[in-house]
C-alpha cells in the first residue's frame, strides 16, 4: 500500500493496514428483452482497489458508471457476480446471515438525500440509537444514550441534548446530513461509504459537511469510500481518486496527481469541464466530449472509451484501441513532474497513457 | 433600450393568514443578445423572479410592486390573452427538471410540432415539420432520432429536446431555471455549450438561474447575486467571479462566501469555512442587512440599517456597508 498522500499521521492512521481490499469485483444484471436477445448489463466489470486505514478514496464518475453499484456491493446490499471484498480478514462477498451482520458493523453508509433517508416521524435520538439496538450494542439504555450523545457531539450537532429531541423537519439540509453522519459514527465504523453526501446540499452547507468528515478521519482514523460525480470535490477531500467509466476504473492515483497530470483521456475530459478550461480565448464555450456514455449492456469492444475518445482520433484511430481492452498500467512520471512517489501508485487504463499529450 | 427591464419588482406569497415577500424590490436588465446569470441558494427568490417575467407565478403569489417590460411592452397587468401571445414567441422558458415534463407516450417530434402549431394554427404542416427537424439539429439531435419516445433519450437529450421546444417560436429571450442541475458533468457541459452557441448564432438573450457558479461563469456575461429576496451584488461575470487569471473582485461577503464554497481545481486545495446559520425568515419585516447574522464582518450599523447599493466600479454594484469603490 502506498503512503504517498498519507494524511498527517495521528496515531490512529496506519496506511500500511488495509481496511478494505476489493479484487476483480464484477456485478452483472440480467438485461431486458426476449431471452435469445437478452444482454447482460455489466454494471461493474472487474474492479480492484484498496483503502488503507484513515484513507479517503474517492470514486469519481458519471451516473450509470457503476460507482454506486460498487458501494452497494461493499455494503453487501447487492450480491456481486464475482470477485472478493476483503475486510477484517473476511470475504464479504461470500458471507451470509449472522456473520454478515457482524461484519456490517465495521462498514456504515451515508446516502445522498438527507431529506429522504431520515424517517420523518422519528426524533434524531431514535434515528441515531436505532443501529445500536439492531446490533445489540450498549448494555443499558443509559449506556446507549451516552453513545448517542457522543455521536451527536462528534457530528457537531450541538448541544446534543437539545438536538436529540428534534425531528427532521426542524432541521436544515446540512443538519440532517449531520444526523446521517452521527447514526453512522455511533457504530464507530472502520469504513464509511459516503454516496454523494453533499450533492443535494446548498453550496454554503457543503464545506461544513466535508470538513466534518475529514475531521472525523483525523480524530478517529475512519476510512472513507467517497462517491461523487464532482472531480473538484473529490480533489478537495480525497487522498486518492479512482475515475470510473462504464463499470471499470480507468485511472487511479493520488488526488493531486490525477488533477495535475491526468493520464487517461476521459479524466482529462472530466477535468476540463470541471475547471472551466473548455472556455475558449474569446469566452466562447468550446467543444466538450461528444456523445453519450454507451449503455452497460453494450460495452464497446477494445477500449470501452474509444468511440468518444479525442486521443483516439488525434492518434489516427490506432487499431489496438478497437481490438484490445487496456488494463491498468503504471503511469510513468513526467520529467517535469513535481511528484516524488513510489512506482505503481498512479495507474491508467489507456494504451497510450504514457504518450505526451498535446 | 434593454430587451428585458425589471424595475423595483416585489413578489409576495400568501401563506396561511400572513404573507412572505420572496422578491423584495429587485431591479435588473437583460440587453439584447446578453446572457445574464442569477445566482443564489435555495429560497433566495431567484426562481420566483424567473417565474414573474412570463407571469407564471403560482396562484398564491402576486407581483405587489414594480414593472416588467419586455421589448418595450409592460407585462404587469397584461391580460392573460395578450400574455399567451408573448409566451413562447417572445419569451420562452426551460424549467428545472424540464426534461421530465415531456409527454412519455408521444414521440418527441410531435411534441415540438405541437408547440409550433399551438401558436400558429395556420402553420403549414410541411413547413412546421421541416422546422422541427431544423430545431432538433440545432440542439444536436440527429433527424433519425426525431421519432423517438422520451424514454429512449438520455437525460441530456431530453433536456436538449426541451430547449428545441422552447426555441420553436423563435423567442428573443430564453429563461432557463437550473437547466443543468439534474445532469451529469459531461452532459452539463454539453448543454451549457449549446446555450452559449445558440446565443452567439441565433442572437438569443438568456436569463439563466442557477445555484451553480461554475455554470454561470461558463455562459453568462453578467451576474446578479440574490440573497433572501434582494440583489446583494451584480456586475460582469469576469469582474465578480474572476476568469482567465483575473482574480474575483466580489465585494459582498455573501458572494465571497459562495465563491469560496465552490471548490476550484485551479485554486488552493483547502476547504472553505462554509456559512453557518440560515437565511432570515422572510415572513417578518427585517431591519438592517439581511446577511448580517451570518456575516463575519458584521458591524453595528449592519443590524440597524439596510445597506444601499454602491457602484464599486462601472457596472459593478454591491449592497454592503463595507463595499468600497474599486480603484481602477
């Protein structure tokens, strides 16, 4: 495991321990149509990554790229078609029943919509105490109460005694998302999966939630799998970024390097629209990536990105892009690179990842 | 003369026995061929203002003061019949989540055809049919896809179809309320590029309402920042938000906070503090500056007296006691 972008080590963070190892994860769904014509939907197609203790890994991609399916598989809210999901020495992909329930304590999830994910008829206290009751944690109700109050305080819902009695309709969007965070943190998870945790919030509330999550990492050593469509947000919070396209990780590496020296043409396209670089010299908005992401039921042969790839056109449509599915390979450091890093940390699934782009 | 001239407009909502002023004496203009961005957070009144222009406010809302003139014609007080002649032909709108407003059981080309014939009942079927294909081509949908049903389109394509429909009667002003909010980043960029090119090629004027500063920055010449029903700052996008190496020269603390809250890939990799607290309750009268409770730089005068608008540089106005004229 790398320690390139290891956060300020505070004792609780050990970047040599992986809290999650995902290996060759695939999730295929049966497609629609008459059985002879039925095509499998390859929502996730051979994805591997690790998350170290105290690390924040961001999965970045557009809707339908499979990033949420990866999250649901890690939570085992979906049964993967193949692959391994190693956490705490167990393979979550094959666990069942009581063993699965016990393993789930270690991993908690925060969802996108704080307006829909909270029960309107439950007070904040009832919402946050619920996971403790389900997992039979805390010997007495007194003990559970103090665990809930601690969690509310951790999530900056202060004063906890007063906010515990509040109902969701009395809270702002940011406060509701803090309740969701408190009910995840009350379990003291090793890993939190956050699926677009700020995309439904007003911009002014976003920074507070992101800060809170980073603060919890620093104080408790919590690891995050942070799912977002917003590369700029990923760059702000994550140690490493994995860019997902059509069910596959096409580029992975330290966040600053992905942004400063992107090696995959899809990452470059995402970057140009996120940074406003697609504005031309006269202020006119210039062309962006053409077309639509193909359906996961109809993954293009060879490199799955080639039908939309500007580099493919630029290089005169090399045959290899049409015929060979590129694996993740090490991106060599540019001579001008400002980064000093161990090899293998920055990888890209492009046949021409190491060509200098113009 | 400006194409759209909003002068001192207030919008009130009747709620229970009381009322709530969502837009409070707002004035702004959109020039011919200009793209104006209106930015602010949920509840700041930007959507109410957008709905007020074509007089499409909900039944419990009314325009309680001011005037709205479009191409020299006063819209406030106009009869519904006259308004119907202006809607779509002079001013068209693309609403938030508009792509879900398509009729799911009718082919897309027919829906656009209907928009044309509804406003011109004498339209020649063949001419109108050709216009539909021309419109779809304009928004980047191939003629071969014209006979599709909405569910066969992606979100981005449905939004393009809605824009094609809005342009059916060649309006001079398009009001787009959060036109890209529900879309993916690449589709967002495609739609913004489309709006930008329509403005350049068709001379369309644009009033774009969004909470997304980067979308506004990409398309709009000028920006109006709203907070709690009032305009707190306005100016050229380049000056207020900064662009191409030019630093943002926003003067109002709220605008500054909004800019800081937007992660900028070209800037520093640090998270802004964010804003604490909530916007004020608009159903009670407010003395002083509406932003004072959330403002780090609030002084005594801020709580006593509402700040007047100060022209900080030509075309750049900020309503803050701390705003100062910029030295050129």
